[in-house]
């Protein structure tokens, strides 16, 4: 095949301008180096906390005999949840045929890749003997939800990575000739990763078929990843976890957390990368509608999760609900429910709120509330064991996060930021070829 574009629309002056604009943030500037250096220093400090935990055992964390799951497991559930945004945007909306997602689809996949990659590492922080992790693979039992959790998390990460990379191959072929002022290693990287792409229609046909297969495969995988995670809780008879609602409850909550993360990322790239022309107010308007929709669904399953046991009011359900509604967890619970779910649902009804800045504020609150909600799901139910708690120190059954536990948890977020930073600074965040085609279609429709 000759090395030239066979699609004329990629050779126009307007196409070149779009490609240059999208590639402009791909550089190793001083701000990028300082930011990445700060993240690695912070990660080193967090790793020191993990070394202390390895040396002294999980006793240095807030988890104890009765409350054996704390921030680590809540963090794992949260990371798995946030990673589902890739499936929601690229697969659900993409397969339906919404073209407005073109500028934000890759951003959603970057978030999915970062959170799915770190989710697998987060679970290690809760292991007392991480050196035995390989036993799960070597001697894993099919009946174990943990084995299935590791399987679906790994599968989802691989599929998300492919969905981020494969559609980017044509963009790399376009960008490899526009790297004159970029780091030298990028030219070789783009050349290798573009796989001698020449923009032939046959290549696009094969690529589109492959991507469509991935989009179809990742839907059941994404649903499995969070329903399997919910099984880890629901398969026990413990009050607060013994629920047949947990699968739908977790998945709907995952869409809320993931969409909130996407809004935050959209605002950052729109502002810092100067992508206002590509990530417009229209995108915030439509993603605001999506956030409203998933939040309403999640609100319904929240009502279902607490209304049913409240109606039955069994003995241990009554104790658990009392602690959540009016007891020691009440302030945190109601702040999460009202500020992180009810108020956003009401505010998102108004078009003026579905603007970039108000959407950012709402998304940050919902994102933080989503993490706290996972902690509420994980920790309080363990504070009410069915057996009486007698003749034991208070710290054995009262959960209080420690500084080391918080540092290790912070380290997982730092790793996510490192992955997002590298993927967004070394590769184009906005699809180049798809954007050029959409621009040409808009011009053709106007004329």
C-alpha cells in the first residue's frame, strides 16, 4: 500500500488545523513535569505508609476483629464503580448512535482505564499476606466470589484499554507527522502504535467491526464487574448486606460516580487544554441530563434498599437503620443522601444549572458523596454483629480510620491521577479523525 491518505477530508487545511489544535497539549512542558513530580513524591509518601502496614500488620489500619473491612474495601468498590463510565458513554450511548459523545468518549475511556487498573491494586492493600496473592490464581475455586471479582476486573481493564487504544490508531497515524515540536520519543511511539495505518476504507471497516465487537462484549462484562462485587456483600447473612437489591443498587450508583468523574474531567480538559470549541456547553447540558437520569435511578434503588427493611423492621435491621437514620452514622448518612443525591437531582432539573461551572460543583459533591456512601455501605453493618460483644476493648468493634489507612487510600487516587496525566499528555484526548468528519458533516448540513 502507498503511504498516503485515501480520504480527501483528512488532507484539507481545516483538517490540519483541527489536528494541530488537538495535538497542542501533547507536550512535556514545565507544568506537566512539576505536576508529575509532585504526584510521584506524594505516591512515595503513601507507599511508605504501606511499607509500615506490611511491617507491622493490618493493626495499624482502622480495621479490627469485628470491623474487618474499612476504607480499603470501600475504595475498591468505589474504583470499580467509577470505571463503569467507559461502558456507559462509549457502549450504551455509542451503540444507540449518539454522535455528540465524540469529543468525550475517549475521556471516559481514560477514566475507565485508570480506575480499573488501580482497582486491582487497591484490593491488595486489604490483604494481610499479599505475598500469597498468586494462590488465588493457582488454587482459586469457582465457587469463590473473590476469584470471579479478580477475573471480571482484569477482563474489564483489558477491554477498556482496547477501547481506548483501537479507535486512536487512525489519530496516531495523522499525528505522527505533526510532532516537530514534541518530545523525540513520541515520533517512534506513534509510528509503532499506528501499525502502518494508511486511512484506507478497508482498514476503517475492519477497525469499526473490531470496536463494535468490543463495545458489545464490554456491556455484560461491566455489569458483571459490579454485580459480582455486590455478591461479596449480599452472599452473607449480615444485616445491611443481606439484600437482593444490591446488584442493581451498585450498578446504578456506579453510573452516578462515573458520570460525576467524567464531568470533572470534561471541565478540566475544556479549561486547561483550551478545548472550549470541542467540549462545548451543549456537552455539559446533555451530560447533565444523563447525570440527572442515573441519579434518579440510583435514588429509587436507595429508597428500595432502606424502605423494605424499614417496613419489616426485624430486630437487627432496626438496630442498623437506627444507627444510620438517627444514630452515630446519621450526620454522614443524611449529608450523603441529601447533598450528594437529592439536591443534585432537584438542581439538575433546571437548564441554567446544566452549565460548566455549576455542573463542576455538583459533580465534585456527588463524586465525594459517592465515595463516602461506599464507606457507609461497608463499615456500619459490621458494627452490629449477631453475637453479643462482651469483655472486649471498644477499639475492637468501633471503626475509626487511621492516618496510615488514609495515606494508603490516598495513594490509590494518586496512582489514578498519574495514569490519567500520562495518557492525556502523551496521546490525543479528543479523537482527531472522528472530529474532522463530524465537522465536515456539520458544514455539509449547513450548506
